[in-house]
């Protein structure tokens, strides 16, 4: 007998050492084989005792011992020992004890819910409480479908549900957002007679509200015989979730007891819908306010860009001794970032350290954002380096901070060292490159992003399209547009406007108009991009028609709109139209003209040869004219050979802006056109004295998805020999067409032959020659020039378009020139 006892203990001990990852069924199998393993050592009486499931030994566990063991249980191994003892002693047959064991197993995080279900299967006499415990466990462990399946099992076993069952099941349907299952449960509730239970009714209201079916939620609410505070809060929460302000207000003001939770929820709703005054009034009317009340109103101010009010409210909150938490501090730090209020931000940082919440990751991210947005990049960097916990937002925030402060190489190094890059990481880098005019790197990184398999978002695409615009990379821009269509991405106002701007600045009016008309929502900036783009491309009448259409559609023009409209007038010399539009700004729209509007008018008058009136307009300006305004008049003086006025204005501009290369060049060219080479040398000497370097002419052209750059006199291109041959061919054909080089454009004291050679090495001519080599008709040759196109290049382009039968589109710093069959869209007025 002693041997049998020892053998049994050994078998039990082995059972207790089953690993945590093993299933309970394995444990039960081992226990089932226990009798067969020991049967040969037992006498007939003992065998009979085992066969009738009676323990051989006296039970060593009771309810009190069980409760003590459960309270002391710390891990899965100890729990299995308790379970094994209950199975071995037969105490598992005690329904109440078994229910306590099951309830305990569902509350422990280290016990899987499937293990609890196998314990449930050991219980012979299950009741409603035990079944509810199991279903509740499934809901709490985020297995709502299993709770619903268990309910079907419960019905098959004829275990009647009670008023505690259905709230659990309805909650499971709400978690799954399954309105279909929820309606079925609602029908069962009605059939089983629990439709008058307030607890059941409340969960039904919540389920329908979560599923955004406020009609049925309201029906349950209205038909409920009893309503408690949970009922009112549930229906109110549903309307708040749907942002239905009117219904939420109706329910709220019907509430006999407006508890703090309901009032806080209404403040949140008012904040999200821009009803700041209502939120503030409700806050003041609240008899009792908690931390959430203050936090909700502060968030309301921050969401509606009332950042100073948010800070004032936080200061008042702190002065009243209200405890602050992570959420409200993150909100006020965002307000500090928008106001660049770094001093206040530092005080809040000190408060965070004082109350001991500085280690929160969200707070760390908000502090990094606040410091970097305010230019305190070193403080942000120190926080990042000292942080114990870094999440994806932390890395992205630091990269964004580096970019905002112009620390591009630091941002690049941090980006490359990231353990994981998400779409925000790529977007921050790509946008940062674009914002700092590093457009080639923008496109290169975007291509790398494509290889990595990360799908770009709208923000990334806006930056990429902007880079394509600056580099005249039309092919890549079209590819991005095709990508947007293929992936059915929504073209919002910003993305659509960027596409319109890109196509317009690449000379593709048809594409721009197509995007414009396809846009569901058009902002003022969208109309502005179209008006300005059409004017730049020489379609001035169409541009002014679009302006009229904009006003007719109810869109109010702004300052930028009138810059575009006045720009359209100056491109075609429409002096009377320009004056009328200029006067209408104040007369009809109460917009005070700024320096850009005056600059457009001065340029308009100057281009039309009305130099005296242009100068008088400058002298009468209520604001100080900028150098661009004077520069427009200086350019007009050169065009109309008014040397006296030009010299006077040029000298004045050089005094105002001694480092501006353009004014030196204009005045030098003015002297050169008169043959005053001594004055030319004097100006160049002044440039050398002040370290002023003339910005070299640069032209860009895209071929096979690659952007090629050419400088004046460039000989570094790999195809320079072919380009030189093509230039010789161009020269021969142009002479046959009657072209004569305009050597007046060369402001050098050299002979005519050298001047002609210099003219033929202008960057746009090199780009045109390259375009003739690398593209074929009918593809237009598209070139972007950083400076204004000179008279000779303009004339040459007209001849080339006729001699070679090619369409040439050149975008200079002022406008587009579409050359076709010997004529230009600007009608020689630029």
C-alpha cells in the first residue's frame, strides 16, 4: 500500500509540472490514465472505489482552504497545483467552489481564457452565474465572438439566461460593432421578458449608439420604463459621438440631474464643433468641476486656435489647486508651440518634473515638439537623448524639430539610424527637404520610399509634387498624379491645388484645368493657382474669365487673388483693366493694397512705357516700397532706354541693397547698351568690393525622368560634344530663316563675333539643343530658366520652333513662353 501511495504521489507530481503552454486537456488525459497506471497495485475494493469516482483519501481541501490558496496564488504553476488538488480530491464537484475557481482564473492575466473554458467543462452542475462568468471573461479578454458562441452553447444545454446575461452579450455585439447580432440579442431580450430591466436597456442604448444607429438607440431610450443616469449618459454619448449638437443639447437640457460627466462631454462636443462661447458658458454654470472639466475647456480653446486663452485657463486651473494630468499638459504644450511661448513652456516643463510625470512618452513628445517649434533645438535634443522610452512619435518629433530649425544633416542622420520608419518618418524628411529647397533630394528620397514599400500619404505627395514643380520634372509629376488615381486617393484642396500649380508651372494648362474641374472642393487658393497659372502661360483673357467665375460662385477673393489678377493684366499690358481691379480691392472688398499689389501696378505701368506715372505711384505709396518695386521700374527704364531715370533709380537701389546682384547687373547692362564701358567697369568693381556675385543663368530640362541642368557657357555635360554639333546645326538653319543675333544683350567690351559666340552659349540655348537631341516631336521641349529670358534667346526660340517644327515651352522667372511655328504666346510682351 505504501508503494501505491508513493506511485500515486509521483504521478500527481508529474501532472503538476505540466508546462504553462500545454493545454489543460493534456493534464486531464494524464489524470484519466492515473487509475489504469495504478490499478494493478490495488485490491478489488480499492478498484471499485476508483471506478465510482470516490477518492481513496480524505479530502484535504475545503472552501476556506481554497480561498486561502487562491489569495496566495502568484503564478500559473501554483494555480495548476490548486486545480490538480481539487480534481484529485473531487472538490471540483462542489459547484460553488468550482465557480470560485473559475472566477479566479478569469481574473488572472497569466491564465488564458481557453484554459478557463476547460475548467468550465469540468464543472458538472453549471448555473447561470458560472455561464455569465465565462461569457464575461470572453468579453474582457477581447473575444466577443466567443461570448456569442457560448450563448448558443448555453441555449443548447437549456441553461436559462438571466438579466445579467444579456448586458454581457449586448456589450459583446457593441465591441464587434455588429448591429446584426445586436438586433438578434434585442429580440431575445424581448422574448425572455428582460426588456424592462434598466441595466439591459442601458447596454442596448449603448450598443446602438456605438454602431451609429441613433434612431434605434433613441427608440429604446424613449420606450424604457425606467431611466437612470447611465441611460441619459449613454444616449447623450451617442449624439456626441455623432457630433449631433442639436440632439445632444436637447437631451442634455432635459436631464434632471446634469452630472459632471455629461457636462464634460458637452464641453468636448462644443469644442470639436467650434462652439467656444457655449463651452465657456457651460463651464461657468457647472456647480462642480473636476480635472476633466478644466481639461475639456482648455482643449476646446486649443482646438479652435485660441492658444492664449488655453494658457490663461491652465494658469487659472493651476492657481485653483486643481491637479493636472498628462492630457492637459500635452494640450497646453501644443498651445505654447503654436505661440512660440518657450518661457511659459519651460515653466510647464518644471511643473511636470515637480509632479513627477515627466517620464510619460506623450509628454516627452509634446516637450520635444514645443522646444523645437520655438527654436530651442538643443533643449529638444537633450530631452531626446535622455529619454528612457522612445516610441515612433518621439523619433518623428525629433526629426521634424531638426528640419524646422534647418539642421538637415542631423535630421538625415537620425532618420537613417531609426530602428523602424513609418509613413510619417518618410513624410517628415521628404517635406523637410522640399521646405528647404532641396528638391533633388526630395525626389531621390521619395524614390527610396517607393523601394521600401511604404505607401505615401497626401502630405508626402504634396511635397513631391512641389519638388517636381520647382525642378520642372513633369514626367515624375504625372507619375505621381497617376499613382493618386490608381490608388483612389482623395484629392483634397491642398493636394488638388498643388497639382493645378504643378501643371500650370510646367505649361500644361489642359491637365491643370482637368484637375481643377474634377475637384469636389475648391478653396480660394485653388482658384488663385488657376488664375495665376493661366496668366503666366499667356491666357490672360481666360484668366480674367476664371476670376469672374470665381466671384459668381460665391468665393470671396483675397489679397493673393488680386496679385494674380494684376499679374494677368501686366502680362498683356491691360492698363485700364489693371487700374479698375486695383481700385476694386478697397471699393468692393475692403482689402488694403500691400507692397506686392503696388509692385504689380508699377510693373504694369512700366511695361506699358508709362515710366513717369509709375515713379509717381511709387512716391505716393502709403507704405515703403520694396526693392522689387523699384527693380520693376529699373527694368522698364532699360527696356525703353530711359537712361537718365534708369541711372538715377539704379544708383539709389545699389545704395539701398549693396548686396543685390540683380540691380548691379541691370545698371551695368544699362551702361553697356549706351557703350559706357567705364561705368560698366565701375559697377563691376563695386560688385567685387562688396563681394557680390552675379547669379549665373541656369536652365533645366527633363529627359527620361532625369532633370538636366545647364549653366551659361557650360561644357561639363556628358553629351557636350553632341550639344555643340546641334548648336552648329541650329545656327545654320537660323541664318537661313533670317535670324540675326542681338549682340546688344552682351554687356562685354568684345568684338561682334565673340558676342555671337557668347550668345549661343546661353543656358536656355544649350537646353534647347539638348532637347532636340533627346526628344522627338510631338513631345514639347520644356525648359525652366532661373532668370528672365533675354531678347536674343526669345527671338532664337521663335526661329527654332519654326525651323525644326517643334513646340518649345520656356518658363523664366516671370512667365511662360510657348513657342510654336515662329510665334510666342506672350506676343513679344514680357
